[in-house]
């Protein structure tokens, strides 16, 4: 299994999916997983999977990493990659004068191909029956491993470049890697019908090659402590990467409509991303600065507190292949509103759904939840009951079926 990240060194939902999926596989006697990722410390502390870090096994230069916590992630754009390179130059010490870019390459695409070369060498020493690669950053590695071993290759698509750009165009270089990977694969697993239709229409992948495997849920930390703020104000939460894809500007616009009818409301926008400054400026321009809390990046423990304190969670994504965060919110009993343009909307029933662009309807649904206690209670109770059935045994079994199909 090839991935770009793995908990606790991860930046997004794909890392959590890989963790949950491998954990479920570990319960079976007929499956052994070797998980290879490009970066991370020598000791990752995972017992349920054989976890290997390519850069620690095969190094270009003797370079010491100084507390780099998954700085390079599957969600990086070329621009955010360059920003991170500049920042980590201050966090690296080189031995024998090795240059920083000997480890990280000049851009993200270069690093993807560097990982492919190292993964190929690692794979030559491993025994396995199938290659399972998660998203475009690992597809070149999977192709090389397939070429030298003849083993079947499964491409697992969690998100495409079109999703990241909110449907406004894809980086042609990344698109090329994505398309080559999907066409080279023996089977393509996708996380929703939303993604299935996308890769059929935009990447020319035949329907017969695609298998839909919806994600399971991700449990939040258990806590008996109440994180509700002791006031009469209602709190509306956005949590996730603050990027065009996630629709944060529609959240701010909906907040403006809500505050026209109900003043005793505050909005929490949790997360970081390239749209953060824009939405902060929007809130200030609309005179809502005192109604907004911007937390920046949050960790798992902080996520548990955010979902616990919120009266309603909103995911206004423009293009969401699946969407793990609503499952986290519902696990904490938080009433949830999601966009119809999300894969998770295919499988969730006890939440409210709205088109991402319909800010008036989004505002009406927010007002309905915070003003009408029976509605809020029903969404909370039924949502929690529903999410408890989102286990990982069914997704793991479907993946096993795909394995058996390509191996036979």
C-alpha cells in the first residue's frame, strides 16, 4: 500500500482513511499490509501495519529532519509546496554539506517521481500480491512497481485535481499523472459515485474498471467534559481546509444572511488554507469581525472540542469527493448541514442538505437548527445513531473483493 501520509503524521482525510482501512485489515488473518510513505520519523509507533518510510530507507544525502510533521501532504499545490520549502530551510540541518533540495526536490511533482524511484527499490525487497496506491502522488510509484514485478495495481481515488480547484480547471501536469495512473491501474476504487462520474467524464476511465467504496466513519476522541461556552449565543462551525474547494466564502455569505435575522449567533471558521485571508477580509468588510472566530490549523484534540461546542456544523463544499468531517461532527451529536455536491451526501440521511451556492437556503437551514430545539434534537440524536453504523468492515470487505478480482 502506497500513501503520502499516515497518522499521526498526516494533514487530511486521506491519511485517516488509510489508517482506518489498514486497522480493519489487521483484524483478518488472510491480509498483511506493508505501508510505504515518503516522509516521516524512523519510529512511527503503529503496530497493526508494517510501516515503512522511503526516505529513511533510501537517502540521497545524509539529511537530518528536525521535527517536520508531514509538511508535504497530498493536498499541496505547487505554490503551497514552494512556501513550505522556504519555511523548512530553517528547520533542516545538513550533514556533509548536502543541499536542502536533495531531499525535497524543486517542486511537488519532482518529489512525486523521487518517491517513485525509491518505492521501486523498496518493493524489490518485499513480498506482496497486490499494489494499492492512494491518490495521484503515489500513482507513478505504483506504475513503476507494477512494471518491475508484474503485480496488479489498484488506484484509490479520494480526490481529483478538478475537485481541488472547485471545478474551475485542473493543473495539466497533475491531471496527466492522475490520468496515466488511472489508465495503468487494473482497477480504480473511488470513494463515491460523485468521483466515479467525474473520472468517467473527465479522465475517460471505463465504468467497468471502477468500483465505488464509500468510506466508513472516523471516531472522535471520547470525552465526558462539556466544551459548550457558557453564554446564550449560538455557535455555527466550519471546519476543514480553507480552500476554494471547501466553499468557505459561501459560509461567510450565509453568515451575513443569518445575522440579518438573528444577532445572537457567532461563527467559527476553523482551519488553514490559501483562502483564509480572503474570508477574514470578507468578514471585516461586511462588518462581522466581532461575530467570527478564526482558529487556524487545528489538531484532533481541538477538533473534538470544536464539534462539542458547536450548535450546528456546516460543510458548504463546492466539490467534495466524499467528506469525512461531517461524520466527525455527527459522531459528537452536532446537527449537520452538508452540500449536495459531496460524496457523503449519497450515504447520509439524518442531516440537512443544500446546494453550496444557495446561501439563502443555507442560512434558512442554519436558522432552523439554532432556533428550533426539536429540530436540533432530532438531527443530533438520529445523526449520532446513524453514524454509529458507519464502520470500516464493509469498505474493507469491498477492497478485499477487488484484491481477489485482480489477483485471480
